[in-house]
C-alpha cells in the first residue's frame, strides 16, 4: 500500500516559545509532514504588536529546511474565522491527510503523526484526534477536565454509538485532529462563518455521511488552558451559539447528560483524593460554563449589547453583524 501523505495546518496569533517548540517536535516525527502551512493572524493595532508579526515569520523561516514544503500565509485579525481560516490553510495543501493543530499543542513524542495516520488504515475513518494531556503547570481542575475528555483508551465512533455516547460520538478537537481529505471535501469542509466548534460540526457531518471518528489515545499532545470562571462563561457562550446555529448537528445527541456526568465524577474524584477544598471552585467554574452555554443557546433573544459582552469572539459579531448567517431553512 502506498504510504499516505500528510499536510499540517497551524493558525497562529502572537506566537512565542510554545509555537517554536511545536515546530521543533514536528520536525522530529517518525513521519515528517510533507507540507506545513502556517497561517499568521496579524493583530490589530491594539493587539500583540508588529514585533510578534515579525517573530512568526522568523520562527517559520528557521524551520524551512526541516520540512519538504513550508508555506506562511497571513490574515488580518478582523478577517480570522475558526472555519474559514483553516479552510484557507487546507486549500494550500495537496495531501491525502491534513493535520490541524493549534500553536500551543506540543507532541509528547516523535510518533504523534505516525499514530494518527494509522487510524486511517480503516477506510471508514474520516477523522482522528489525539489525546490531550495536562502540562506540568496545569491545575488539579484542568487535569481533571483533560482526563475526563481524553481517557486512556482509544475508540472508533460511528452513528451507531449516538444513543450510547451522545454528543461524545462526534467530539473532536482541532487542537490536534487529522482529517481525511476526501471526507473533508464530501462534507464541504469547515463551516466558513462558524463562531466556534468548527471541529465538532465537521465531525458531525462526517458521522451523518456514514464516516467514523477515531480517538487515538496513544497519539498525545500536551495542551492546557488556565481559564477563570468568567472566561469559561464567555467561551461556553460561544459554544452555545454554535449549537444554536447548527441544530441539524447538535440535535443528534444531547450534551446535558455528559455535562452532569463530568460534574458528578469530578466532584467525587476531588473528595476521594483529599482535595475536597477544591469543590467550591470547581462548582463555580461549572456554573459559569453552564450559564454561558445556556445564554449562548438563546442568543437570538438577547440584546445586541449583552451578546457582545458575553461573547469570547467580538470580531465574529463584527463580521456577521447581529444574526447568524447559517440557516437550516
């Protein structure tokens, strides 16, 4: 069988040492990606500054000899979109498989690309995503969340699992996810004007098309965020907006059951491990997530000013004005 080819697409914004380390680790993979596309988002004047724009180009230039083909594209911050920007990058690749990553995802070892590729030996697999591990500086609560969403056992999911797994059937994260180009094309690529959740929406369409989503627990990246409760509210507001905009995907399975399971399991784990003092903080964060999510699902009923206060993506609302451009009518 002819060996598959892999392109990597990485949107970056104000990149720094983590992005440099990501490229260094990609250059040491057992399968070196045939193509790498970096999409540098140029910040507005109030952003991270011209120096960071220069740094992105300089970092990429340092690794130009490490990859067979490396392309650097630029988009302005006001034009960035989670879906359309990744589509732009994928459009500059010509490989059978495309690996989408974020600038702060660090491969744990040299076999990340190879292990994700193995999932596509199954011709029905349309996408494969990696296990995310908490970093050394991650909080206990962040580690709990990573463990819940990214367990140690691999699984291949299909439409037959919707009743059993619910929304987890098409859970997939572009922090580190590989896509089969033919399935990507069949599904129409990422939604162009989506506010958030572009990865799960595409995975959901692939499930509807009869494809499978592979979770590869042995393909691992270090990735963690340290969000406050209020920041969680903003992010989950956008999550709710995305679900409200794509009912044809998210009505396939309920997400509330999974959220309740996470709260119960984490609360129990904290108490059992002698960290019960963290339960109030965890419940506060969970409450912020839930409030943001519920408000996002009802965003069309909210005043414009409140929507712009609640969102984590103000540029999205500038681009799309007040209402979603997506319609199922």
